[in-house]
C-alpha cells in the first residue's frame, strides 16, 4: 500500500505542478534568504581570515614617539607568545609623476617580500616586486590616483626638510601594484604635508631608508593561525600577548628614557662647548674690529689736522697774492683813468683839429676851384691869343689886352697856388701832429691792455690755483669724510654684528636652556600597542560583518512566515479538493498516518527541493552578489564561498517543520471525519449578512457583481487574511527596502552633510601649535579670497560615563558659541513624521550630547554625565540638550563652561571654515599645509563621498530586498489567486452560463483581488514602518545612526508597485478564466 501511495503522490505532483512549484519557490526564497544572509557574515569572516593568514597580517602594531632600536626589537622578540616581530620604516612624502603631484605614504618592506616570515606580506596584483632600492610597488587604486607600472616617481619632503636625509634614492620606478592587508579600505588616511590627504601607498625595500630608528614594529602572536578573526578566542590570545608586551614596554621605555636623557645631556654639553667657543671667537673678533676702528679713527684725526693746516697756509698765500693783485689792479685803474683823460682831451683836440682840417680843406678846395677856373680862363685866353696870332684876327691891342689878362691870371694862379700849398702844408703838419698824438695814445692803450691782460692772467692763475687748492682741500675732506663714513659703517656693522651675534648667542643660550628644560620635562616614552581593532580597514570590515549579521536575523523570518501561510493555504485547498479521495482511502483501510503521509510527502518534497535550491542560491549566489557590493569598499582577494552545515541544517529544519506543520494542521481536521462524510460533498457555508448590507443607502446602490464581491470578501475569512497578510508583507518589504535606501544614503547624507554640518573645510592644528602660529593661520584664512568665514574650535577625543556605561566620543568647544550654528547646526532629533527638530543653543549651564550617545548611555535632558580626560580626573556636567546627529558621537560645550569646570582656557586645535563655491580645494589646502602649525586639512565633501562609498554596499543589499519582495509578491498573489479561482470554479462557470462576458467574469474575480490588495497595502505601509525601524536598529553600529523616517515618495512607490504587481498577476490569470469548461464545471461533484 505504501508503494501505491508514493505513486499517487508523484501523480499528484505531476497533475498540480503550479501548486507544487508555488510551495517550492516560496521555500526556495525563504531558505535562500536565510542561508544567504546568515552565511555572508561567516563567509566574509572566513575570507578575510584566509587573506590575513596568507599575508601574515599583524596581530599587533607597536608605535613610539621616539621610534625603536635593535634592543627594543630583541626585547619584543623574546616575549612569550610573540611568534615574529618585524621592524618597519614609515613616512609621508610628496610624489610627482607625469603632471600629477600628491601625498604618498612610504612603507618599508623586507628585502624579498615573498618570504614566509614577512608580516603584512603584500599580494602582488600586477607586475613584480622590487629588486633594488630604486624600484617600488604601489597599491592599486580604482580611482587612478596612483602611478602606473613603468612610471617614474620623484619624491620630495613637502616641507623645508631635505628628503635625501631620510632616503638614499628619491627617484623611483614603479614595477608592480599590490594589495596590503593593513589597508582593506580605500581610505589611506591624512598627512601633515600637501593637501593633508594621503592619495596612495608606496612600498619600497628597507635598504632605501637611512634612519637608524624604526617607526613601528609589527608583531604576530603564536597559536593564532587558523582562528576566526572576529571572536573572543582570538582576542583573548592577542590580549595576553599585549599584556606581556606592556610589561616589556615598561622596562624598555625606562631604558630608552635614560638613553634619551643621557643623549640629550651629551648633546647639550656639546652645544654648551660650541656656544662658549663661538662666544669667545665672537668677543675676540669684535675686539680686533674695534681696534681697527680706533686706529682708523686716529688716522682720520691726523689727516683732518693736516688738512686744516694746509688750508690755513693756502688761505694766507692766497691773501697775499690777492693783495698784490688788488695793488696792480689799482695801478691799472689809475693808468686807465689817466689814459682816459688824455684820450678825452685828444678827442676834443682831434675834433677841433678835424673842424680846422675841414675848414682848411674847404679853403684849399676853394683855391683849387679858383685855380682851376683861372686855369681854364688862362687856357681859353691863350687859345684865343694863339688863334688870333695865327689868323691875325686880333689887333695888337686886343693881343696886348689878352696878354695882360693872361699875365694877371698867371700871377693870380701863382699866388693862389702858393696859398694852396701853404694851406696844404699846414694841413699835413697838423694831421701828422694829430696822428702822432693818436699813435701815442694807441701805444698807451696797448700798454694798458697788456697790463690788463697780465692782470687778468694773474687773476686767472690765482683763481685756478685757488680752485685747485680748494679742490685739493675738498677732495682731502671728502676722502676724510669717506674714510670717516667707512669707520662709521664699520662701527655700525660692528654694532649690528654684535647685536646679531648676541641675538644668536642668546638664542643658542636659550636653546640650551630650553633643551635643559626639555630634558627635565622628558617623560618615559610610552609604547602605543595597537591591535587589529585599531586598524581602520579591520574595524570597518568587522562593522560590515556585524551589519550583514543584523540583516540575517530579520528578513528570513518574513519569508518563512509567508512560506508557511502559502503552504497552509495551498495544502488546505488541496485537502479540501480531495475529500472524496481521502474518504475512499480510509474506507479501503488506509490509516490516518498513511493518508497524511501522502500530503506530508507532497509538501515535504517541495520543501526539500526548495531548500536544496535555496541553499545553492543562498550559499553561492547571494553571498557572491553581496561580496561584489562590499568590494567597492575593500581591497582583498575574491571571497571564498563556503558550506556551513549548521546554517544549512537549521534552514532545512525550519522549512520542513513549517511546511509539514502547516500540512499536518490541514490534514488533521479532515482525517477526524468518517469516510462516509468525507465521500459526500462538503456543504456550502451558510451565508451571513455583512455590515455593509445594514447601510441601506450604500448597499442599495451597488450592482449585483459588487454585492457578490462584498459578500465574498468576508465569507472566505481564511483566504481574506492570507491574501491581505501576503500583500501586506510584500508591501512592507518594499517600504522597508525603499525606506532603507532613504534612511541610509539619501537622508543621512542630506541631513548630516547638508543641514547639520554646515562648514566646508576643517583645518586641524598640531598639538604643539603656538598662539603666533595660530594667528598666522587665521591671518592667511582672513586674506584668502576663497574663504567666506571661519571659527576657532577645539575637537578632542574623550571618554564619557554614565553609571557603568562608557563611550569614546569627540568633545567640541567652539570659541564663538553664538556663531556655532553657521558651522554645526544643533537641533533636537525629529520625530518619525516631523521633518526637523527645534534648534538647540549652547549654554554655560551644561553640555549638549548627540542622540545616539544619549541612547547608548541611557541618559536624557537633565541627567548628569562624567567626562574623563585621563585616568585620574573626572568632571561632571548636566545634560542641557540632546542633538540630532548621525555620524560619530559628540559632546558640545561653551568655552566658559570649560573654563569653569577645568580651571583653564581650552586650547584651540581646529579651525572650521566656510568656503566660496568656486574655490579650488587643492590650492587652498596646499597653501595651508605649508604653514607651521597645520597638521592637516580636510573637506566635508570628501567625508560625504567616503560615507556614500561606505553605504553603497548596503544600497545593493537593499535592492536585493526589493527584488526579492517583488518575486515574493508574485508568488503569493499568483498562488492565492489561482486558489481563489479553483475554489470558485463552479461559481465562475455559472455566471458564464448566465451570459457574463469575459471582461465581466474577470472583473468578478479580480475586483476582490484589488480590494484585498488595497487593504493589504494599507496594512503593509503601516507594517513597513515597524519593519524598517527593526532592521535599522539591527544594522546600526556605534558611531553611525540612520534616519528613522521614510520619505513620502517611498510609500507612494511601494503602494503603486504592489498594485501594479496585482494587476500583472490578474492579467496572468485571465487565460484560465477564459478556458473554463462550463459543461464540466456544472457537473455534479459526486
């Protein structure tokens, strides 16, 4: 009989594949999610454990402010439990390759990184390891911020220091890219040079470093290989080694302290000797210089006296010469006066003579005229006489008269000629006399001119001699003045040199004094022993594992619950359909157990097959998808997907237990009936009036089909609740998925980086920054065009306590509390349905804490918390407000409250800055990091991008939830809709016989689905709020808090998607409705 039943089961499976696959798919989804979300954590842990084991990732890292020497290394290696200890050199430098320059973190690797003993062994991604000191490997960066293989990299210190003092080779060639277990995340940390942000890692052979003291020592503990990395067993073993190292640290730090004091005292003694030597040399040099100045001063005095004597002698000689010149000039003036007098007299005589000469000349001219006229008359008379004698025309009387006239004229001519000669002779004599006088005067004038020229020559000679003498005296004085200026300059230089020398000597003396004080203030250099938990990548990866484990305890419950509901509904329908067959089997003598076995085997086989498929998907596909999402954040080899028997067994037991329990619950009620009752058709349920029928004005206006729909909704209560709960769960998952996306990526980023944190840039100052350096930094910020405002602030990590609970948080003390809202907006946490909370102002009466810190310490406004700055001092403050914040935990207080509590002024170590939108981050950070006192510069936009990258993996998980919800809703709705159609097969055939069209028949059935979907959507939207809050509380970790509200559009999208899925399912069920055979359906059940 058993064989017959098994055959019957297989026939049943073959004949009802839709029902079988519905159970199979729903179980597959439930098991896949349970296995997938529960195995991702162990798979991640196993993968990183394997990676750490292969790369021999350090268990502990030891740091010291003074470094480590070989004795420290030997002491560490002798500690029980220490398997290996490896020294490391580390430093930051500016790397230049191509046209790019950024900050790189330099790390030494043992010569031959592939050694089996190398700690933090690098995983070669591409290329090869270095073979000499001028070859390096770099970490692989997905953003391309590191040099490529074959690039030449030039390193510089990024400060005034010379990098060649620390490295042998500063020009290096990249020969490979690697992954380091110490840097799982993409964040490479901050730096005090460049723009303050490390862009990449450079690993180089240890031989390239020149330092004698190591920067850090990496330690691996014995008997930890193969242990799970995130459990207490591993932590306890490492903690034991850490405690032993602390004992060694006490001894070694004491020795190092003594060595430091001795070394510094020796250096101070050398500096003191050097100081004394330089002071003695300076004193002697100044004394010699002063002697030279004094000698020069004496020579100048003698030269000045000699110049004065020479000037006096020259002045006397010039005075005597001037007297002689004055006498000669006087004589010349007298002679000139006498000459002028004689000349004037001569001029008068000459004028009179000239008048006489004119008169005489006139007489002579008149005589000459007369003589000429008489001569003409004579010539005429003689001609007439001659002609007359010749011609004989004249009478003797006439001739006698003519001769008498001729004789008379001749006599007159003689007289006149004598008179003229006498006049001419007198005139000539007078003229000669005048000329002789003139010649005498001219001679006197020449003599005077010669005397004047001689006098002028003597004057010129005198002037030239005087000028030459004055020039010589002036030049002598100038030379004396020049020599005097030289002496004065030498005296000033000596004074300046003395001042500078005294300043340098005072500075050196002060340095010696400061060095002595520093030696007196030297404290024992404590070792800082860091575990893997202090590594950013390790702790971030652990948080990722914790978040994935938080998801695993919530979602599978929903899938298994829905699977149980679907199975219960499906098997109930199956058993009800086969009442007659069950009665027949009972009548044939089959036991209740044998009959129940058929249905249990049916459901269990679907559950088993679904579990197997779900395990395959859960162990392989889902973790692989999630791992790819996580690899956006981490650098490590591919995940090793494993089979976890415990998880598999639990999933199998849960799925089989739920399905078989639902099946058994369904069978029990029918198996209790007798065969005769089972072989008769089950009587239809009696109809009941529903509440809507009592509202007559509504009921009377409904059509027949709508009245049938209303009655059917409440007639089949099991189907009602199954459909409503199935749709509600699917809608709730959609709300949860979209809400998680809102809470994690959209709202946290928008609120934290857009509404709460208002500043753009943070300038972190060094611990030993001076007031002058701070003023220089603020002056630079004030005069930088891209800076709109800034405020001094104090940000320090502290421990806060309340009762037995304690947390590590950041304490912020803004110097201008009334301006703090421009940089960090304090407001109360909003409620689930409120957009923003009321603003909070800082008070001098108490502190303001962030929301998650208040939850962790279980404190509220008005409570008191204790702040510990060190192990010995604790200060108590009243909580005045609880502020909204999502990343990190803070305690805010005013400078007045700080001073009142601590009795001192708070030291500024941070400057919060607001920038203009167009300012270049690289340029402003580069200029700031060059200033003394600046530790690093960070930008809020970089923090936001880092956060977005961090939560990107959770967004992918969210999409997995959304897609699974979609698939789950299809399965649930399709299963329940097909069951609904099967249960109402005869009813639908009846209305088709009555003449209903296909569209009306479809609406007759689907109208119920739509109404039930609407009810399920309402419940699902409400349930989604609680599921969303539950999952958020499960994935939150310390320091990260998600927004507990969901955006309105997510509710709308969830409702629309749920309704669309219902519409699609109804479209898929229209074909079976059209194919209903009315004749077969209306045949009797018997």
